[in-house]
């Protein structure tokens, strides 16, 4: 039987730490469901100590996505402290297969400058906290942060302490993305050779030099049997190893990775990539490997000829293997509510209650303007509705826009609010600016717009425009999403979506604690 | 003295083969100038046999960017035929240091299915054509296409024939992006061990499995002394190795790449990346290594703390090393023509005559609406003007837009055309759609809109919106660019920019020959 390389997805933890990529619990749950569908082995669902919302999201995922023995392992991150570990356990304990992942830095640089702890203090803390976590949960992962720059002898010592205290997986992070494949492969081999005990070794590589996937694969070649990675390579700074690239490299190069297997199915990688892109506002560049829009396209003639003559001459991966064909037409303006819900279900999107009602209303509005609604369009519509976190404080009732080169752009909005309506006008340097001013005026919520991303869902000037907009307000940063046939309307909807999130956060008085990652 | 790893940039050849990334001669010249500024060793300027425009672009670059012995080598690609080689030589001969790069496939798969040639025929053709190229030019590069899947013994034989015929550089392409670093490193080592003669070995890796940079670096570790790469990793399908990642890996990991050096300066990598992104319409994802917007950003608190305490704890590369600080404010509405031209010159953007006039007019229009014009804004303004290919057939005179949820979006345009004006109205599902309909009506040129990309130049709702739009018309595909404070206006300008390009192509009756790459 083939040796399994476990795929540990950290989109919801390290990926979510990307600036402006923070998601609501409903959005995280949707992504966790998609990850379960493609059969990742472990879902790192969050960092419960970061905020009550993070804890709630992890708990919901444990209950709804991790319920059975056939479900993925649901993991939560915790610093090496009893308080963090307690919160992590509260998050994951409802899962059939829970895991706690705790970490502490082992490089001199981090111990001195960040932890201000001695080597002996670090060893004692690791022993005590891994043992404490193990007293709660049978499946414990330990990460020595900045392992790549740690003194090897000290690193092995700490890892043996973790094993003796009950850790079952040892994750060796290249925290700063400094490694090259040869070094990182050796580091993994040395850990296996020098640490006594029964454990799975895991990779965790950052992409600062563009080498995260290569380093992860070098780890696998040298004995690692878990790879930590994220959809679209999301993560801090330049991100983590891209899940889709790691999976397709191992699958496509079975001759090289002989005797190794991955559980992840490839045929929904493209859809999962689109979902994560839409929910985080992090677009995938056209020439991104495996999931980029052009990953399988050929411009030059002979390559096309080659493809026609024999696909093997140029393409290693078939577009259909990763589900990257043009999204098929699924629904039209005459489709009913049942067909709509049914199609979402088939696509693996679980939307219920008020969110389903709201999504159906938006679907009908858009289907009226656009003859064909594709799968990708549906994804965008649902993403807008999920973004509001189920409850809509404000909704778009009417929007009027005027602009051009001769007049100052202006907007008038009428928003639904509870049973009533609020109305306001605004102007600006552009119509989007004007619409945002009008919405700020009507809602009394204003913020600074940071990232602003527009993409056409399917291509063509009559395609749906999907907008993701990051808004900073009183130290809170949220991402709003909107979709419409008109790009200014989509932007107004995205801004209102962000406003709804801000209102909800203020009502809860919640401040997310700023804490560390691996 | 350190051993030089030559950086061979193929942004203008392999990169330009990306669907919809085709550029005008003026745009290519601008990129070539930027490449010379960062000191790449070789610029592959194009594929002269592809079209008269490609030949003209290569020739202009050879004359204006390759004029002195201190300039980069200017290279042109040619299939292994006398006709192609003659055109390549016409393109590069004006350079102080010209190079001809010719290629022929050596894998059984390609020889049988694509070339329909026997091994003996391939050997004879390589010998004859490399000798012919060498009779014209002293610097000859030969690439055995699909080297990675070629029979090694046959590959070495063909390479020795090329050396005997006068080739000075042997480029070993992983045409299909199928290699893993260990294999590719061995391939390079075997070529060096088994091919007799005096030559430089070059890498050329595609990123289909996300391993292009790692494979290129493995090649360098095994003796390659030239790396073919492209800004932002542009290129067919998932693209080539990213120049900025290769350069920063070698520079940052001097301990690993001991005794090796690169000439490329890092401090304008970010600006060069932005320029290529804008001129090709290929956006860079936020989490792209080295040049992504977030490559140096930290969200999680302790990482921020770590950065403050000691930059070394988390960042391997300093943002300023690659010139990725926030673009500084450079000009305002009171800046005059001289200051404008002077600033462009300092930024390395060479714009003269009509294009400078047009760019200055646009600058004043935008400065009137926006108090501060940043470097990034200036780059966008100039990119729009360059895109029109100096001569503007049509220009935006007036634009009026109306839209919202209650009315069908509509647009009215008045375009300047020679000394006269044309006017038209249009409507659509969105205001962009309406503006495009009006422009199509006014100009009589219509096309299918494919890729449509909007980005804010600097962030914030009042930022300039930069739009890149790909238009297909009668089998021609062009990219138009526009910038404005209003996103719909920017889209209308981008579409008109594309229309101007189409008109120019039709006037020349030019059809680009579809041909192959490496």
C-alpha cells in the first residue's frame, strides 16, 4: 500500500492572517466544507485565542465538518500556554478527530528577541505544555518556530521532549521562507535520523524566495509525511506552499514520488481556489500554476498545433483534472427556488435560511439582466450573501448614479434598514467614490478603503463584476464583497457588505487580539 | 572574482506569448529600457519571424537599448531555418552585442508528432542552421526543445553538433514544466559532463508544477551560468521562472550560492514588476514572492512585534532592497511640464514628442481631481499613453454616464477623430457595457471583450483606477489600458485604447504569424 502524504490545510489559520483576508464564521465554514469535499486530511480551522469569533468559527467547523470518523481531522493552533491550549480544546473537542497544534520558538534569535526565554526555560515550557495538551487530546502537533535557524542539537533535544510529553506530529517550519530545497530536505532527514520516537514529520514552508512548494516536496522526499499548505498559497507575507501545486506535483510525478499517495481529489481544486479567492479578496494571477486562468492556455501557434496533435507534447496536467474547464451554464431566469438550492447543493455550497432567501432574490435580479448564470456566477452571488454574516443590517433598495467627464460624479442611495429606509446622496472623484460617500452618509459608518479589487466573473464586458473591498474603521479591517452586472453597483454593494460587518462587530464590541503565528 | 550567473530576460518573447499580453513596439521599448536599467545581461527582445511588428520592435530595441558595449546583449529567437535566422539577424545586428537564439526539438515525442523529422534529419538541420547563424553573428545560443524528455545520448550528440557548428550557449529547456529540482539539476550536470567544448549552460524552466524557480536554481547549483526568466514569471501557461525570485534567492542566500554573483540590481525590481504588470494586463497576486503587494506585510501581532524588535526575526528581504516602499508623492496640480518630464526621466521612463504631450495633458486632468500624484499614478498615466502607439486615432472628448438599479445603464460619448468629432450613445447591463457599446457605435469597431482587469493604483476609493481590457476582433487580440479617477471612465478609455490599436493593425493589414516558442 502506498505511503500517505497527509495534506494539512492552513488556509483558515495562516491564510486568514494575510492582511485584509479575515473572514466571518459563515465564510470559514463554507471553505472548511470545500476542504472536506476535496478530502484534505487535516483542517487547521483557526487560532481560538485570537478572538471569541475565531473560537466560535473553529467550534462550528468541528461540529459541522468534523463530525464523523470519515471527516478530516480538525486542528486548532495554540501558543505554548495553558490558556491558549484550553481555548483550542474548546474549539476542536466536538470533532470526531480533534487535534491541538502548539508551538514555541527554538532559534536563538527568536528566544532572545521575541520570547526573552533561556534554552532551559523553553525546554521546560515545551515539556509541560505538550503534556497538558495531551491530557486533553490524543492527537498533538508541536512546531518549533524558526526551526531552520535553530541550533540543530538544541532543536533535536526540544523535539524529543515534545515526543516524550505526547506529541504525535512534529512540524518543522521554515518560518521566514529562507530555506532552499537541499537545506530543507536535509533538515527533515536530520530530524528523522536524530529524534527518537514514533511521530509523523510535517513541513511548513513560506514562499518569500518563491521556493515554498519545492522546499515542501524536498521535505517529502526526505521522509516528511505531512505537508502544511494553503489554497492559492495564501498566508503571511508571500504566503505558504500552495496546496494545489503540492498535490498536483505529487500526483503528476508519481514516477518521482514513487510509493507515495495523497488523498486530496484534484477535480475540484479550481473551484475551491475560486471560492477562497472570492472570500478573501486575494486574486489569483493569470499565470499561477495549476489554478491560474491561463495555466492551461496556449497563445503561440505551434504549441496549439502540438496540443491538437498530441496533448502530451505540451501539457503535463489536463485542465479537466483540476476542474478548470469553462464553468458550465447551469441556470437561467426561469429557474425556480428549488432548482437554485439544488444546484448550490450539488456544487457543495451549503446555504440555508435567510442567506438562501437573500441569495435567491439576488439570483433572480441578476438572471433578469443576464441570460445565462454560470457556476462561477453562482459562486459570486453566494459569496456576497455569506459575507453579510447571514443578518443584513442594511440592504440596497435603490441606487442612482451619474458621471462622466463633464460633471462631477454623483450617487443617490436608498437603503433598507429594519422595516424602514434611509436615503442619502454623495459625490466624489469617481462614481464608486460617490456611491461610497452616499452610503457612509446614509449609515453613519465610514472607513478608509484599502485594497479594492474588481474582477469579471466569467469574462466579457457583460459579465458579472465581482468586487472585493477592504475597509478600515476604528482599527477594524473587514472585507466586503458585491456582485452585479454594473461595476459601480457591485462596488456599492461590496462597501455596504463591509459596513454590515463593521456594524455587527461594533455591536459585539469585539476586538481581535493580535497574536502570533508559525 | 565571483562566478557570474547571467540573467537572460525573456519577458518580451516568452512572456509576450501569454494570451492577451501582446504589446506595441513603444511598450516593448519601455520594458527593454527598464530591463537595461536593472542590468539584466541578455534581453530576448522578440521573435522577428512572428510579424513585421515583432521585427521592428527587436530592431528598435537593438538600436536604442543595445547600442554600446556596456548595454545588455540583445537576442532574437529564430526557428532552425535560414529565413527565421535572417529575420533574427535583421532585428539584432544593430546592437553592439547581438545574439541569435535558435532551437529545434530533440524529444522523440516532439520530433515525431510536431516536426515529423527523423533523428538524422534533426542532427543535420541543427548543424547547418547553427553554422549559418554563426556566419552572421558571433554569439549563438541553441536550445534543444523538450530537452527534459529527450533521449540523453541523442541530446548530447545534438548539443555537440551545435557546439561544433559555433554555438556558444546551450539552453536546456524544461518546455512542459514537468521537472523536479533533483532531476533538472542532474540533467544540467550530465550535459556539462557529457558534452565536449567551451560553452555556457542555460536554464529555461516553466512553472506548471510551481517549480520553475527551484528548478532554475538547481540548474545553477549544478553548473548552469545563465538563467532564462521573466519579470513576474510571465510566459506561456503558468509562465517562466520569475526573474525577481531567482535574483533575490541568489543574492539573499549568498551563503548557499557561494562564489556566485548576479549583475541585476534589486532596487528597481518592484517598479519594473509594476510596469510589466500594467503593460501586459497581467496582475501580480498580493502574496506573490518578492514583488507582491503583501510580500513584506505582517498581519499577526507578534510578527509585527518581532519585526519591530529585530527585523531579522521575520524578514529575510527588506522591502527597500527591491524598491517596494509606498510610492512617494512626486507631483501635484501645480507641477509644470518640465517637472513632469524631469520626473519621468528620473523614473527611467522615456517618453517624448506626442506621447509626452498627451501624457502631460492627462496628468493635468488627473492632478486637478486628485491632489497628489504618486510615482505609481505616473506609471499608470504613461502606460495609457504608450498603449495607443503614439498616434491616437480616436480620443475621448466627452463621456456621460447614467446608471443604477432603477434605470438601464446608458452612456453617451463624443470622440475626437482627426479634426472632427463623432458622437454616439449606447446602453447595456452595466455602465461599462454601455460605454463600450457607445464607443463601438461611434468608431465602427467592435470586438469581444475577454480579460477585464481593474486595479486601484495606490489604494483607497479615491485612488486612480487602472483598467486593462483585452479585445478580440477578427482574430486579432489586443490589450487596451486606461486610467481615471472613475472606474467606468477608465474602462471606456481602455476600450478606446484597444480600438486605436485595432485600427492601426487593420491599416497595416498585418496578421501575426502563429509560431512556436521554447
